[in-house]
C-alpha cells in the first residue's frame, strides 16, 4: 500500500496523462497510467478533458488565418522592426 493519500497519488499521474495523450511514454508507463485511469474516475475525467482540449486546439490550428489578418500582422511586425532599428 502506498504512503500517499489518493489525491497525492493522482497528482503524480496528471503530468503522465498529458504525456500519454502526446504519445511520449514508453509502453510500461502507458500501461501503468492506463491502469490508473481504469480505476480512478476523476483522473479519467481529466484525461478526457485534456484529450478533448488538445483535439480542439489541433483542429483550430489547422485552419489558415484570413489573408486580411495575415497582412495586418505583417504590417505590425514591420512597424515594430522599424521602431527597433531606429533606436
């Protein structure tokens, strides 16, 4: 039995859950985290939320900015560059 309280135990998994979603864990760690998720409802909810947020961000990032926005950003960047070089 672990000396940690359940909340402390779960805290250890939060970072590992993100790594699991990003496929950055080795298979042994994946198995440990998946086993924890099967037994821990709160961590499973965090996993589902994190996965959903990452999917939404990924989908949003695949869209291109409108040309008018891109042009305005480029103008602003050029103005900042000019201001910096004039100092």
